[in-house]
C-alpha cells in the first residue's frame, strides 16, 4: 500500500465532490520541492557513515511549510511526500497560517549512541539550513524524534546561520522556547473532537466503551483523558499485544505494569489479545494511535465500533473508508482528530516570534476553540455534501489552499 497513492485518491475525491478546479488538482498532486541529502556522520568507533535524508516542501500557499522529521529505518520518499501532503491539509483544516512539509532520515535511532544521534541531528540541521527557518519551513518531532533532538537542531541551525531563532523548529523542551501543553496536545485535540462526536451521536458517557491501539505518546495520554471524563477504556495495545477487560482497565495499574516490564503482554487484570483482535472488539469508540494501514479492505467488515477516531496518521485505507461510511460508522479523520499537535506547534512558533509565553490554561483554551470550530465546519460540510468526514475535511482544507493559491495568482 503506497501512502502517497492513497493520499492522491483522497485528494481526487474531494476535488470532484467539492467542485474544485482542475488547476487545483494539477498544483496539489505534486510537492513544490523535494530536497535530498546524504548526511555524513562520524561514528563513535571513528568510521564514517552516510545517512539518506529528505525534506519535502509540499505547499506554502497559506504560510511557511510545517511538519515533523521522522527518523525510521523504513522511511522513504513516497511516505515523506504523503505525510507532507497531509500536513498541508491538516494546517488548512484547522485554519492555521502554515503550509505542509515533512522530513525523514533513513536510520534506526535505537542502534545509535546518544553522541551519534546528536551528530546526525546536527548534520540534518546544518545541511537543510538554507531551506528551513522561522519564515520558510518549520520542522517538528515525528516518529522517533524527540524534544532533545529539536534542541540540537535549533542549536546547530543558530550556529550555522548566526541567528538566535527558536521559531525555526517546534516541539522543543520548555527551557529553550517550547510551549506549555505541546507534549499532550495531540491527544487533547482528539479528546475535544471526540466530545463533540459523542454529543452529536447522543452517546451516554458512563456507558461508552473505548479501545485504543498504540500506548505511546498519543494513545496513552488519550486513554487517561477519556477515562477521567467518564468513558470506559476496555482495551489498549502496544507492539507486543493488546489487553482487554470488558469491565474496564485500571489504567494506573496498566501504566505501572508497562513501566516495569516494558510491555503490555501478560497484564494480570485483563485478557491478552492480538492487535488485530483489538480493532474488531465490540466497543463504541475505536482509536487507532499506532501505525498506518491498520483498517483495510481485509478487516473492515469486522469493525464493530460506532466511532473511529484516527489519532495515528493514515491508519485507514481509502477502500476501507468507503465501506465504513456505508456501514454508518463515523470515522473522524487524522487530519482533524490529531491536528491538536500541529495547532500547539503553531502556538509555539507564535510565542517564539513574539518572545512572550502563555500558560497551559491559555494554550488549551485556544486549542479547544480552534478544534471545536473546525470540527463543526467539517461536520456541516459532510452533511451538506452527504459525504464522510474525511472527504468533508479535505473539501474544507483544499478550498482554503486553493483560495490562497488563487490570491497569489498561482492558479486561475
Ligand atoms: P509513539 O512512538 O509514542 O507510540 C507508538 C505506539 O504504537 C507505541 O505504544 C508502540 O508500542 C505502538 N506500536 C508500534 N507498533 C505497533 C503495532 N504493530 N501494533 C500496535 N501498536 C504498535 O508514537 P506517537 O507519537 O504516540 O504516534 C502514534 C501515531 O500518532 C503515529 O501515527 C503518529 O504519526 C501519530 N501522531 C502523533 C502525534 C504526536 O504529537 N505524538 C501528532 C500527530 C500524529
């Protein structure tokens, strides 16, 4: 399954149903710029290794490119292009003045020492310095990149450009210009969206059951938020397996067990199940929060949830999307459900440019307003076009990007 081909299928559908122009398709079906560097890194044993790396600058009609840098052994250009495209859509869905970009380095960071990881991160920032910056392209963390890596990249960028520009990257530690709330923003945004969906579907909180695939940054924070709000979290999973207790999981115990053993398998307060089985449980809300391509043509017939909230990027294939819609399952797409992360990244950039910092309460108040307004706009679009929420979100976003491109006379 090619991620970029899936992304273009979603784009084509939105352009057709939204009545958007052929020139919009022409412009948005390709990235504006792809930069590719081999990064030389001196390893601890004195040897030299070259690492393939990318930055895809997809579209900047609405503002500077914005998007994370992924460190992963399997990252490739097609994946980075898809992620850069989805970032353009995501920023436009929530109406923040930024475009879409993404970066990637082909590396297994778990096999590097801390000093090797630092040299690699600094090499990326130095090599890409001519193309990134607070008013050009603003990277952030993604899979296997961390606030510490952002701090190294900012430090290196500032050295090679002779500036002091914290706004050249987001997701930084608080001590060097990070934002309050950034660490939990993705799940927080997803939680605000879920609260709106629950109201629309008139689900009863105390009785609403939730299963979450992935117990990392996004998934574990989401589990805590929904449980605190009164939902019943009955299943969670990590790469080892899933755990299921129809009466509800005691999350504190789950976290303790995961911390001490490093995995969820064998947790005594629940039945161990496979990740595949978790997706098919009889729950009200299913939250994929791990990987791409989890709900596909093969298992879509067995999905029983009423709501699928995509905290992960790209967990559902286009074929499965259509089938879920036909079955009446409400799927809240990644570009809306996980947009809390990029929205607070945008807040971080704004605070860096102003050199004036907000409290966590201010951050979450602003986030809630943006996410709830965006959800309502997408919901109304879906009703008026009689379509699914993903296509509706794309119509809203592509409409905004195409308006900006027309104002710049890039398209007619
Ligand atoms: P993470 O690395 O913190 O957590 C990933 C989780 O997925 C881990 O619990 C891991 O064990 C689990 N996992 C890995 N392989 C699995 C498998 N085969 N089956 C089931 N679970 C598996 O990552 P994260 O930051 O929580 O990101 C998760 C997803 O959310 C990704 O798709 C990411 O792109 C998306 N996302 C994250 C953010 C953010 O701010 N963290 C923002 C937007 C989107």
